[in-house]
């Protein structure tokens, strides 16, 4: 099954993109190309033409050729962009840049589209205070560009950045009373929060989308967010809310199933799961809805919708204790290639593990139990690293916005104040230096806290999920199959869950936590020099050492791994060394794992040095100098 996550281009995201880029009433598409042909004839006639009329022709051409003829669209957009500098036409410059961004976006060349959208925003910023442009002109531009960037980051699986730009567009939609735009914005934001497993924020955004959708009077706007919200209530086991939410969506999509070919089967799968909820089981109704959904399964059906359908079908077969049929349905619910699997496949892997337990296939059951663990770890690592990267971009963007605002104030002040004396210039420079230092310190502090909170929360969540999800499955397997391997798997699961972030870390400090962790590992020794007390950044250091030791165990082929901790009032140092195969220069400079560790060490104000030679082992030193507190 091909991956189509909530960050992929859903129908709602397509609609939002179209809606945001057709707010100005002058949006033009002529499928007969009549106006396009006329505009080209005017340009190529050789007759004198004013800059204003030439700009009008370019405007018609870029609208007419967008998505139809890339070469001509690119040519006329760049000609138009050059003319805007001659005419000092800011609004048309934004239009040309926006169209260039849309052209690359439509070709899925997202990294090339992004600079044009950002450039267009900068042009719109400069329109403020220019008497030629109204607030409505500026709002039109911002609404288009914020929506375009939100969709662009959505497609790149950059949920935090997408949400940031959707939220920038929201006040504009509210100010102008654009209810349908608000509905789709809240819906897309909810989908993004759901993709990050933040059900609380996703639920809040879905409810806002339903409220504005109902206020708009458009039945689709009311039905659209209900599809996602009902899944949250089904996962929570809240039957009443799930039933009340799905009803209007089912009625709408059933009446429009010819147009909504993906959405109706998705709602049918949710209806089936509604009738499988504890205390409200109605197998015949559930079977009816799943049967209809399976009959609608075609090659065009989205992969995630197909997963929902066959997961529900497998659940029905499990209720019937028809394990062979359940296995067939469950196998159709997962991606064929593990590399394409998403976090949503965890539920499917759990079903497959349960089915193989009942069929007595111990090896297969353990295989899917391990896949559950691997998928949760992979999702947590990917989500954590992506979140850090996006937060850095957001902080840098906010700094630039603050600089632009400050520069605008300076320009106005210079216009009214005239020439400044040398003394004022020196004082101003000093103030700017102090402000810059303060902003830099705040940004660094915020990034450190975000990184620490992110990794700690992910480790706590994974530890809980490993215990809750895998524990039950392994226990069930042990009741059916008496095998020492299962006892070993249970012990290993408990060890992994415990060592992700042990209680001893918060109770007794880093020394005790690392000593206990190393004691459970073969060929790993631990030593400590310093004072027995809590030190700065203990959770971050534990996570880093945990990863370094595990990497050495898995990849270094070492006979012995040494962990040394030194802590006093001036600094903390950690040394992890092994006598394994070592690292080459390329691994040290560009290795993905080491790059992530470098980022985390830098985030807590530390330094990392690596000494490694192929065949002679590896030594990694981390040192953090403690800040002196004022007396």
C-alpha cells in the first residue's frame, strides 16, 4: 500500500489551497484560452504598448498558463517580475512571486517553491504604510501566502511549521468573516495535530471546524471535520460522542458518495468500528458497513482509507473467532514495505500479533510484537528530530520578524527626527547590542528547554506504551505457549521500558541511573569521580549516554565499553569509550546518529569531541561547564 499520511495532499488541503488562492475576485481561468491568445497577440504585435497594459497582459497570461504550460508560465511570470521593478508595483510583484511559488508547488518541487512564497510575504510587508494599497489588498496577499506555505509545509511533513502559517491566516479569515476558510483551516490544523498523536489539540481544532462549518450553512463544511473527530472518540472508547459525531457525516457522504469516493468508504469503516465498541457491539451492523466499504474498494482508494476498512474487517472476524479470515484482512491493512509504514500501522501490527497468538504461531507473534516496538521507537525519534528542526526555523523566523519591525520603527523615526548626533548613534548602537544579546539568550534558553522537554516526554511515552501495549501481548502469548524465549522477551521489554528514563534518575541523580544502566549491560563498566549530588541537565545527559552505549553495543563489535562520569561544581564530563572497530572520518563528520547527539550536546551548552581510528576503537568526550551563579 502506498503511504498517504495526513500530511499528504488530502482533499481538504487541495480545497484550502484553491480557496486561499481565489479570494481576490479577479482570479481568472479561461479553459478556451481566448484571453490568453489575445494577450499574446498584443505582446507580439510589435505595436507600442504602455507598461500598464503590458502588466495587464502578463497578469492574464500567468493566470491562464498556471498548471497548463510550465515553460510559458515561467517566462511571463519572470517578465512580469522585472516590469514590477521598473513600475515600482509592489502588489503585482507579490502576484508574480506567488505564481512562481505555485508553479513549483504544483510540480511538487517544494524546496524551490518556498523562497518565492517567503519573498512574496516580504514584499507584502513593505506594502504597509504605502498609500497606494488598502488593508484589504494586504489581507488578500497574506491570506494567500500563509495558506500556500501552510500547505507546502504540510506536504513536507513539517507539521509545526504548517500549523504556524495556518494560524497566521486565521485572524484574517475571522476579520473578514470567511467561515468556509476558517473551517478548512481548523480541519487541516486538527489533522496535523492528530498526525503528531496530540489528540487533545486535534479534538479542539475539529470542534472549532464543526462550529464554523455549521455557521457557514455548507453541509460539506459541517461533515468534513467529523470524519477525523470520530476516530478520536473511537480510540477513547466514548460511544455517545462517537455516535453523535458520525451521524451527520454519514448522512452527507452517503448522499454524495459518487463525488466523495474516498470519504464515504472511510466513514463506513468508522461506522463499523462504532458498532464494535465495548458495550454496544452489533456484529451484523458492523458487518454490513464493512461489506459495503469493501465493495467500494478500487485502485483509486487512498491507502489510509483501505487500512481503516480492512482493520475494521479484521476486528469483526476476530469477534467471530474466524482467525484465518482475520489474518487475511489484517495483512491487507498494513503496508507491504515496512519502510513505508506509518505510526497508524501499530494498531494493525497489534492485531496481527493477537491473531498469530490465537493461531499458535509463536514466531510470527513475536515478529509483530517487535514491529510494534520498532515502529514506536522510529516514530518517536523521527518526530523528535523533526520537531527540533522546525522549532529552530520558527525561532529564526520570529527573530527576523522582530528585526523587520525594529527597522521599520527606525526608518520612521529617522524621517521625523532628522540627523542624529554621534552620541545618539553610539547610544543606539549600544541599545541594539544589548537587545540582540537578550534575544539571543532567550532563543538559546527556549531551544534548550524545548529539546529537553521533547526527548524526555517522548521517552516517557514510549516507556509507557511498551509496557502497556507489548506487556499484554507477551503475557497472552506466554499463557498459550510455554517457551523460555517468551520469558526472555518479557524481561527485555521491561529492561528497555525501565532504561528509557528510570525513576532513579530523578530520585538519586545521574550517577546512580548510569551505574544501574551499565550494570545490566554485558561488557559495560561504569566509574565515577566527584561529589554525590544532582547536577545540571541530568535527563539530557542520561539520554545521550544511553544512546551512545546502545550504538556501541550494536555496531562497534567491542569487547569492552567504559562509561566514566566526572562531576564537580565547575563542570560535568562524560567519557564513553570502546575497543571496537572504530569510526572512519566520514562517519565522524556526517553520521546521522552522531549529528543528532552533537545537536543535543550543543543545546545544553556542552562540547563533544570524538577520537576514533578504524580498528582501534572509539572515545567520545562530552564536557559541560557550569555557569557561575551570582552571590
